[in-house]
């Protein structure tokens, strides 16, 4: 009889320990968490529906996106004006390129300072193996913090986030909208992109159309590139490519995406933002036609 009771108690205790190991719980042991092994409890990614909206972003309606253009290499983020501290493509190796990136960061911060209902998302993945596991988005965030949010009140930090998977401008837009949904559990009322003026048409005439996003809910803030003449010529070629391949899944655009994902991370949004399942399937087919299904930002559709 006692052996049977002991067996039940052992099974019960093992079950409790297993549940604590899987899901965590309050640490009642005399050993502090600071001295406990770092990896003793697995960290599981929560689904979007399980996440609580942060108090700092309650009431947020609008999204400001600053697409990344390079990954920072130096540990001294105060030296971001020096091009030597960025991993750059050959066409970017011009004096003043670092300052151009910083201008985008500063303008992005100014946008949310003037709009307390907006958050800023720096977008860009771990696109350069030479820079290690640092992403473009994280680079921009770290530089912005190092420069004290460019003079804005420190409270602005609570409204600046990163999206660390995008590999091209189409993904900068789509993935940042998905990231906004992850953070706020709704889709943005208005989207503003801060970037080079030469890329305005790419966003306004191509990417918005591909996503069927309402033009009246979009704003583009353009800055002049240091090498704007060369950039304008290169931009015509990229626009032509996106015109033929709106999702960037064929030919040269697809090759660029592969090159810009050296750690083979992919993105989590297909599984995290399932409300866009129809769009994900459409993109996966590499269709050249616009998606005709209903989307959360389709006029008249309200998704909260």
C-alpha cells in the first residue's frame, strides 16, 4: 500500500518539476537568479495572441519605418559618421554615406517626436556576414541610442523598435507592418517611410500597389543621397526588376535576398501573423499579379 502511494507521489513531483522546467515560474530557491545557470529554463517564443501590449505603446496608431542600408561594424557607435565603420557595397563607398544613414535615423526620430501616436521601427536583417550577427536594424538602434536619440526626450526610446529580418525594400515595408501588428495587435492607421528620395517611386508606385495598401494612408519622407546621380541610375534598374517581379522572388532580386541572409534565418511573420495567410500563399506562388483578396488595410475592413 505504501509503495503504491509513494509511486503516485513520485509521479506527481516529477510532473510538477517538468511543468516548472517547461514554463518557468517564481524562483523560490535560496540561490539568486543572478548566480543560477543562464540556460536552465528554455526560452519559448510566444505567439502574437499571447503577448501583452506594452504600456508604452498603448494608444499607438501610426508606423514610421526607417529601412536599413548597411550593417555597422565598429563597437564604438559614436563613430557612425565614418564610412569605414560600416559594411558597405561598392556603390556605397563614398564620403558622407554614414552621415546619410544617420540623417534617416534622426528624421525617423523627429517623426515620432511630432506624433505621440506613432512608433518608429528600424528595419533590416543580418545582411552581412562580415559584420557577424549584428542586423541593419540593430545597428541603427544602437547608433541612435549612442547619439542620445538626437536630442529628443529620453522617453522616446520606449517607442523605437527593430524589425530584423527584411532583405529588400518590399520586405522593409511588409515586415515592418507585421512587426507593428506583433507589438500592438492591430495594423497601422498610417505608414511613413523615411528613405532616399530616389526610392520614393519604388514605394509609392510599386510596393504599395503590390500590397494593395491605400495611398492616402502612406507618406514618404525623402532625403538626398550623397551619390544621388549614380543612385538614380541604379534605382531605375531596381524599379524595372520589381515591376516584373513585385515580390522579389525571381532572378536577380531573389539572388540578392539569398545573399542578404547569410545566416539562413528567414523570417517568422508567416507563422506569427496568420491573419495574412492569403497574402503569404500568394507571395509563395511568386505571382506577378496583385493580390485580390481582402486584407486588414482594405478600405472598409476593420481589424483590431
